[in-house]
C-alpha cells in the first residue's frame, strides 16, 4: 500500500491562497504560514498549481524555466522551506508538471526560432511552408493550433493552448529525456508526486490532415482525434513513468486526462500499465443541454449538471476501476466554475454533494475554498477575463439581445477565471488575503471567512473537517463500493469492509425516500433534513446522510 492510496488531496492555487509581501499575489511564504490551517482541515497532501518562472500568459502553465520559482511566488529557498514545512506537518506535496508545452520565452523555444540549424528546432513542432497552415485543427484557446514562425521561415509552429505556449515534440527522444531530467530534479528535492498536465496530448497524428467537419474546410475546429489520447501517448510515457517509479518508488503520478473516458482511464491507471497511479477526467459531469438558448453561442451559457446521468457516470467509474486503480473524486478545479456556482444552489446542497462524492472509493481532491462554500467571483467586465473567447461571446450575446452586463454576469458563472478568487481568511481589509490589491478582484457572494467558520461548529468548514475525518476510516478508504437501486431522485451506495457497512444517501433534488438494507443504523454525518424510521429513510430536499450499520467492527 502506497501513501497515495489513502491520500486526501487539497488543490491549492498559489496565486490566490495567501499573499505575504503585499503585492496582491499569493506566494510560497504565504502558503507556509497557512499550513496549520491545512493540518486542522485534515488533508494529507497538497497539489500546487505551477509555481515555476513564467510570463503568466496562462497563470503559470506557460513555463519559461522549470528549474526556478517565479519571482511573484518567492525563491527556491522559499520552495525548499515550504516542502520541508509540509513534510514536517505530515503533508505530501504534489507539483504540477507541465510537459506538453513550454512558454515561448523558454530558452529552448527562443533558440529554436533561430531556424533549422538550431539544436532545439526539433524540440518543437514546426511544419508547413510559405505561411500555409498544415491543417485546420483548432486550439483549445480559440483559433488555429498553428502560428506563423516569427522568424519568417514560412513554417508554422504547433500550440494546442495559447500561441505563446508552443507544444513540445515528444516524438523527439531528447525532449523525453529532458523532461525526465526536470521531473528528476524536483523528485530529488523531495517532492512526493507530480500532476502530469495535459499528458494525453503529447502525441499528434500526421500533421497535414484536415479534420473533416469544418465548414469551410480551412476553419479551425477542435480536432481531438488528431491530438488527444493517441496510442503513442502510452508508448512514450511508459518508459518515462517507469524511470520515475524505479528511481522514486513512492512517487505519485496523477495524470490530467481531461477527455479520457472510463476505459482510457483504466488503460492509463491499471497497475501493469506502467503509467499513472490515478487520473483526473472531465467526463465526470454530464451536462444537461436541454435549456440552452439557441440564439446564443453555447460556450458560456450555463450547462447544468444532468443529475441522473451523473449518478450513472459515477457508478460506471466506480465499477470499472474497482480493484484496478483509484479514481479521483472532485467537484471543482481551477479550470471550471466552483461547485457552489456550477451545481449547488445552496451551501447545504454543496455539503450533501461533497459527502456523495468524497465517500466513494477513490482519492478526494478538494479545491481550495470549497470547504468554505466559496463561489465564483463576479468580474466587472469582459476585459477582466483577458480571454478573447469571452469578448466574442459577449459581443454575440449582445447582438442577440442580452445586455453586456447580463452577458458578463453569465460568463462569471461559467468561466474558469472567476473560480480562482482569493481565499477569505478573515473579515478585515481584503479578507486577510493581502495587504495590497488582489491580482483578481470582483464581487463575491458573502461567504463567511475561515476565522468565522472556524469558530462555528455548524459551518461548512466544520462539515468538511468531519467529512475528511470520516474519509480516513478504513471503511471509506478500503471498503467495497456498491450502488443501491433507488429512484432517480437519490444517489445511494454502500461501503463495506468485513462486517462493517455504511450507507451514503443523498437526495438529488426534491424530498425522497429510500429503503435501507437490513440492520439498525445511526447517522455519522448529516446535511439537511433526514429522518430515519426503521428501514425507511426520508431525505429532505438536497439532503444527505452517512449511516453506519450498528454492531459491526470495522
Ligand atoms: C490544463 C490546466 O489545468 C489548464 O489550466 C491549462 O490551461 C492547460 N492544461 C494548459 O497547460
């Protein structure tokens, strides 16, 4: 059993956690000062979003130097002190490892721009000639994946994300080796795990083929079959991961596999695959698209969670990975609106959903502030998003009759950036996050601060502390998961270990009743109105409960 088989992970967005020097940007020393808070919360590992030197085009996912800390975050000495302090507190550290691309300011890319003679030209993907794009493939950040070589060769270079984030050429063994060295550097420092950012994209199909659906043919379109989950991803990463596992047998490899379905997730995480220990998929949350307004572009409209489909999805992931690997369990991250904005309409529902998610079999990843019930910020205007897709949406929505204010308000609930707001520590100026001006500002729903919630046994924070303590029990770590057949309006499962049995029951909306498996139960944790009468359990609207069967020994 490895340490990470029982990890309870806290995703910490360093820019927004705690500023220690008044520049409005969270930093490493700020995080270090808050370790007692994390310890009291009960989590056992943290995943830090990127902290390396970066022009911050994509909040640190554009790395210019993998071996140095971004000056806004601190120094390498601060990083060493932070890792040591986490370890002293018994908390494991997982770093974001950005391996699919670098910043265009990375010395490799700068050198590559010298032309065909550069030793680094083949570290990146240059193709085409006379300024013609090799294909119509679209970038995740809008527009084409191809950008003209600024040095005027007539070729284009490939970027799946922003044009200032050129993709590395993993077909080149030197790239694979160089990235292995980066991982080695951090693992030697004592880091316990790596989150492999966007690893499913490192392999690309033959570059000069158009995706068939585009109208007209040259329009950039998302072309995932040509650059996601191709078989070479596994071919190239297997020796890479094996090297890390050989040198650091305890290392935790957490892959970001956004579009992986459950079978791919199984392929990436099966113990004999020699790849990841666990993956994060974005396929966990099926959307209900029935309410979309056909007049508006779809991207930033609300996509409510389809709860019955979600229940089925969760059950399928639980069953498929049972006995094979640990699924990750999460509700939010920095790439999506927060739980309290996207799904839950009340703090109480958010707590029921947390209970539902995290007590399943797998590894919780709790996004910072979720434990407080934090929701998205409301940003002041389209420009504040710094994202051309938002400007385009607001323009189109306005043309379709929406006011610009309403459009910005809508995007504030559906875009990723407003989910990255500062942590509210207390009720003073800037809520204790900074003595300066926070890097991201906007109207925030009135969520009680850490200080206030810590003093209130009925707070969301207190609920999460209890939930995390429960998750640490062997029953919820190692017990089997079994889905109970109930109405669409509830999600009910058992966890069983030896003779110990717990039932986790959550209403997916209106009041509902559930017939429990035989036995006498008492509640370990409740959220909302719950009534137990013999085998009949009544859950009030959005309520949830964890019940333990009496008389068994865990
Ligand atoms: C996934 C990260 O989570 C996201 O924030 C980032 O924009 C892309 N990868 C590119 O690194």
